[in-house]
C-alpha cells in the first residue's frame, strides 16, 4: 500500500513535536506533504519556529513548513505557556532552525494542495486549534470533497475540560473553526482527552526514550520531563499524556485505538461552556453521527510503536 498523504496542522508544543517526529519516522505509511503552523500553545512565530526545529531534529530539513493564522477566526487568542513553557518547546536545548519558512500562507497551501489532488486522497491531521482548516474550508468549500479524512486531537467527553471546566484547549481556542470542521461532512476521527489521558509517559516509558541514546530519544525524554510536571501536579497522574502523537499513531496502527461513531457538536455561544464538544456517546439523540470518537488505546502498543519508530531517526 502506498503511503497516506497528509498535512499536519500544528502548534508545537512538546506533544505536537513527538507527533511530528513519529510521522517523519514513518515514510512507508505517511507522506507528509507539508506542515502548517497555527497559533495555539504559543503565538504563531514560535509555533512556526518550533515546527522547523522539530524537522531539523528529525534530520528532515526538506519538509515544507508554512505559517498560517495568527489568531482564531472570531475570538482573541488564548495560549498555554503554563503547560508548554515560554517557547512552547521548553525542556531540551535545541538549536535555532536553519530552515526557512515557505513564502505561501498555510491556508493557501492547504487549498492549493487539496485542489491539486483527486477527491478523497489527502488526510488532514490537526494537532492544535482548527483555525487554518476552518479558514480554508470557508474560503474554498470546493476543497472539502478532496479530504480523505480528518484525524484530529481535540475535545473530551468523560474528561470534560482541561482549559475550562467544560472545554479542551484546541477546541476552546477556536470553537468557530471547530464548528465548521465538525459540520463539514468530512469523515472525522477524534482523539479526545478521554483517550489521550490514557497515553501517559510513565517513568519506564520515558526511560525507554532516553535509553535510545540518540539525539531524538534524549530530546523527547527531556520534553516529557518538562511537560509532565504540569499534569502530575494537576491530575496526580503517573506522567504526561502524549495527546497529539495519538493522531499520527492512528495513521500507522489504527487497531491500537477503539471508539464509537457518534454525533459531536461544538458549543459556540455560551461563555460558560464555550468550546465544549457535545458528544452523543450514549446515542441519546437522533443527530447524525459525524465522527469516530476514540475512547481507548492499547497504551503499551502505542509506546512500543513510538520507541521503535523514534529509534529510526
Ligand atoms: C492539546 O492542547 C495542547 O496543549 C496540546 O498540544 C494538545 O494538542 C491538549 O488539550
Ligand atoms: Ca497541539
């Protein structure tokens, strides 16, 4: 089978970084057409820089990186330095990138790339707020049919919220964009907090990254060392959840994940519950299912995959 063509839309972020490394380490399954940066965990200038730092860390400086939207479609930007640190990639000391960002705006890259492909042949992998994708769909609705699938990290049902009591960060930052995406009719696979909170980097798992003895293994271990302090304090968990790598792992080994095909709607009006993913997990409405909402992961299988793939870089 030929590699699946994808665009990674991202706001790195330590966990975004691991997701990108996993994709770049897996060329047999994944063909990264481009990486589009969006404002989210930190402002756009930093997410764009971090995306390039990660490509160079992977030894893939030919990867195309584009800068997209610097703020949500209809709200002020909310960032998450309290989780990811001032640069978004705190933890390891990594060199500034030599790679340049591409001239084209990320939204135009998404539109042109989809227009140049046959219907249903490009997968979008959003790892941050959905601003770039929502803007592209609004600007060029003809591209929607070109999308094979959207596999995204965002939302929650059982875990409810991490940035407000009701909402997960990526959806909360740009609920309007998320609403456009969830109403687009494209097949969607959602990695909500319900599953990502099961993908915890426990000490033995982080030791496995460190013990690779490579630049990538050490950097990933140091990223998680930094990132985990927040979740350990907040949730009392055994380590940091690797949210975003669930997306790229799904592209390689979907059988690691299980969920339900259900209806998911986005709250865009109420300030109290803004950005909530109203997921009909128990199928108590007759609303049409629009997303495969993942609830479980074989965490050991997921970490074995990560260690094996990262060892290739
Ligand atoms: C999501 O928000 C960001 O902090 C992470 O990178 C992840 O994409 C988790 O809520
Ligand atoms: Ca992210």
